[in-house]
C-alpha cells in the first residue's frame, strides 16, 4: 500500500516510541468544583478547527477518542450522545520538526614519557580543540485535550502531551500507545 502525502500526519500524531520521553502537563480553573461534572460529549464538527491534524485524520481521531472514552469511564464520567452534557471534550494535535545537536568532547590521554626529547602528540579530535558533533532531525507530536464547561462555555481543564513521533505498522501496538499517552495526560484530571 502506498501512502499519500495527506496521510503522513495520520501516522505521525503521537505515534511515539517505546522509550518514551513523553512530557505531560495540565492546567485548570480553580473556580470550578470538578465533582459536579458527571457527563461529557465530544465537540461537534462546527465546534472544531477544520485545519486541525485530527480533523484531517479521522482514523487517529477515532483511536484517540476510544482511549479517552476508556479513561473518562474509569473516572466516573458518562458520555452523552444527545442533549446537553456537563463537559465538552475538544482534542487538538499537531506536529513540529525539531533538530537535536549534541557535541561530545574527549579528554586527551595522559602523555607517555618516552625520553628527554619526546614532546607528545596532538590529535585534533581529542581535548578542548576537538570532539564530535552529531545532528539529528526528528518530529515532535503534541496532543491537547480540552474540557469545556458546556453551561458556562469556558475552558475548565487542559492536558497536553508531547513526545518524539514514531510510526507503527501494527494497529494494536498503535492503539496501546494511544491508550498510554491519553492515560498519562488525563492523570491530572480531576485536579486535587
């Protein structure tokens, strides 16, 4: 199967690697009593940014939604298909190209005494005059989960997760990774 360029972001959004460097963060509005939120619904099409990576890639959006539905159920929240809900869930995602530059310097070995006229030797790759520099390029994916109070139409909680992107050939491994990422992001909900 050949992938089109429009499907590349589909494989990139937080399909992050096994040795995770996942960075998560959350913030919330302390004015709200989060124990009053019992139900939620997903943002409708007209409530989402049509340029968002997840809107353009419905397969990943559905997989992430499954992951979040599991977590919300574990936290005692019930999904509402019709009518009003206490919270509206809006998920956003994006990718960014990054560059990592690493410079390694090596300590020169101690000179060996070889007589009165030996002055040692110089290797430009050792000591303060040398070393190696490596440059690597990678893609960082970020997932944002917003919880909006439907009654007040205000953002009450936001969780984010960023990590290096890795593609998977196995949809089960990919779904497992999404489950891990969403669970770590949602660990901060409800705030203490």
